[in-house]
C-alpha cells in the first residue's frame, strides 16, 4: 500500500507544477480512510449580510460554522487584480523560479509530513501585519502589494464579524481586543493545479486553528465540508468577485465554550481544472489567555496552542487540536 518509492516522485509535464509524487501501480490508495466516508449532496450555506449580521450570524456560528458573506465591501476590482496576479505568479511561472521566492510552499508541509499524503497544492504564504518583506520583482512584488491592500479589507471584515459574534458571549473589553489580532493574520494564496490522476486531495481534512478564516475562491469549486457524517460539496458561488466564504476555527470554538462550531473541511483535487483561492486567517494575540467559564478546556495561551499543533504534526503527521487542552 506504499508508494513504489518516495524517490520516484513523478512530475507532470507542466513546468509550473511542483514535483508532486504520483501513485505507481496501486492507484487510489491515498486517503483511503477519507474515501470510506460517504459523500452527500451539495451543502446549502446560509448567507450573512455584513451590514446587518444579526441573528443570521449567530445561527450560522452555532450551526455549521461556515457561511457566505455578502456586502463585505471588498472592491471587485481589487479581488480581480489579486487573482490575475496570483495566476501569473503561480500558474505562469516555472516551479524552479517559484521555489526560490520568499513564502513559496507546495504540498502543505504544515498539515502533513507523510510524503504519501502530500496535498496537491502550492502557494505563497504572506504575513500581514507590517513585517518588512524584501521587495521581489514582478509578479510576486505586485502580489505582495495587492495582498497588503486586500489584507486591510480582511482585517476590517474580521473585526466586524468578531465583534458581532462575540457580543452574545459577554466578553470583557480586554478579551474582545486580544482574542482577535486581525492585523497580524496571514494570507495564503493557493493554486490547486490540475491533478493527472484521481485519489488525491488538494488539502486534507482539518479544522483551522484560527478564530475565523475568510476564503475567496474562483468559480472552479472543490471545497468540501464535513456535515452529518458525510463530505458535502460547497458550491463556489459566483467566483472571485462574489460573496466571500467564512469559516470559524478552533479559537472561536474555544472562546465560545463549544457553542460555535469549528468546521472540518478539505479541498478535493480536480483532474479537469486548476483552482485558485485566497485564504485569510485571523488569530488571537500570542499571549491572549483563551478561557471560557464552564468550558471544557483548561486556559491556554494561543502561543501554547500553536506550539502544541506544530509538535503534534512533527510527531505524528497530524494535528490533534483542542482535544489536547481538555480538562481532565
Ligand atoms: O483553498 C481553500 O478553499 C481552503 C483552504 C483551507 O482550508 C486552509 O488553508 O485552511
Ligand atoms: Fe482550512
């Protein structure tokens, strides 16, 4: 059931693609456990209006933990320019050039260390929050400039959503401020290249460690949400200039005492079309003590949580997450 040889990683003919390992003769064994889980019908998501989030937001957070966001105020022209630049920087550049660029990654090493589970994805990790980046030439330099402008919109959106979803939790002013460091989040610019064979995931199943994550995707689709015991497709909607998609992460679940849902999700790889997405993640401040009266978790700092996740991934290849902090 193992790959013939990890050293025999095959590349596709496309020079923009990283050397993703392909299966040799026993196609389809990857993610066999995932594939035992049934696939259900497409999942309808609720829509929240950022101008009037109200009860729709609270219901979406308590229910699915994922929703579409309308009236988000991100200019369609900014989104379109960012996608075009991302396409040029990823699909339009040879792998050998990209791998030398700051922030470039492929195969999501942060989520899995096992070669056989490598994810069919590449991208750039862009730290927001004013860290001085060396200024590379175009198209990556342009991408970073646009990402900074887009990141400011994401911070605005995240703060507005957080204040609305935190209100019913009765957080103090200090908690409301430190539980979301919206300007210090990061942006991942993903490209899921066309995959030459079935049985691969673009991104394996996980919950986000964030407070909340905001996904902007093209019209290709591939995102799936685990709901009622099945993997359900999420329609991409109108694509890059339409509604955004928001999902809550582990920190929203912890500060709400499990009232809010940190949704399990993954991305299917497609043989038919490549997919681009821009994902923004907002976290608590590193030293924020996450606690919830009557909750199931012991108080922990966000830095502690992040370090535990990294340690678990290093030791086992997978994230354990909040279970690690359960009160004994
Ligand atoms: O590309 C996407 O739509 C989702 C990516 C994702 O789930 C993640 O980066 O955590
Ligand atoms: Fe995610």
